[in-house]
C-alpha cells in the first residue's frame, strides 16, 4: 500500500544512506542515494517543526528544488517512548529486520530530541 507521509516546505532534511548520514539544504546539488534498512529521516518542516521517521530502506532523490524519499516502509516516531524502543531492541534477534527497525526508531527519536 502506498501512502504519502509528508508533503510540504522544509528547511533541512537528514537521511541515513548507504554512504553515511546526509544533510540537505535548499539548492543542494542533485543526487540519488540508497537509504539504509533501519535508518531514519528527519525533516525540519516550515510549518510543523522537526519531524522524524524510522525507515525500512528505500531511496532518496535530491534536486535543487525538491527532496523525495521513497521508503520501503516508514513510521513517525513522535508518539514512541525511548525506553519501550530500547526494550524492543534488546529483545530482537541480532541481525534481524526487527533489530534494524528498532535501531531506526532510536535514531529518529534522537533526531527529535536534538542528540
């Protein structure tokens, strides 16, 4: 099922790619990157403040005017409790998709808290 999680103006976007963490400001050079499974994306929205989501991989496309994130799966983390996510991470099997997604949730929570 396809769903648009966010569309709007932003001043800054952060994404975790296979090449490392990437920050994008206005008029950034065009690029295309692969998002990591268990990563996170943060958006500094003009009208809603900072938003952050855990992602299950996908792609990031950047032009001078627009950033597009096509994630295999995404979840906003603003309602999650960090301690609950840490327990989920502790209970996940090493190397599992559940472990990776819990790590993405923690990273997204860090983006929200400014850590």
